[in-house]
């Protein structure tokens, strides 16, 4: 179960609470005080540069991810390539191959 962090609204006291992802992420203590949820980014990497052109970095980073997460990350890398060059050369190459496969099936 994931751990969620909450802060007491009256002081700087914090508590970690195990909750299911499907639960409402609310913590109310024994006194009836509702604590504020603290948002953290525990999986971020500081100082590491992602090469938007590196196939291997993409494969290594997305190992074990869901398809939706990989699509989101792929879109993010595509946007980085577009901002860097003005176009996404990898996305265009993929689209060209995809279109060739479609065209080949139409001929048959």
C-alpha cells in the first residue's frame, strides 16, 4: 500500500499513513482534526538529463510501465524533440513506416 504524507494544520507535525490508492486520501486524528495532505515527488531525479533522441534511455526508463504511461512519456519526448528541432524526426520516421505497412496491406 502506498504511503501518504499529512501535515497538522495547527503546527509542523507530519504523519505518514498507509492507504489504498482507491481510498479518499484524508487523515483525521483522534481529536477530529483533519490534516492537510502533503504532495511529494519521490521518484524525481535532479540533475539527470534525458536524451529525447535515445531509444535505449526510453527502453530503460519505461521498463515495467503501463502502456498509457509509456504513451504519455513518448508524447513528452516528442514535444522535447519538436521544441529542440522544430519537428519530431523519430515520430515522423515511425509514422512513415506505419503508413508503408498500411499501404502494403491495401495492395494485397
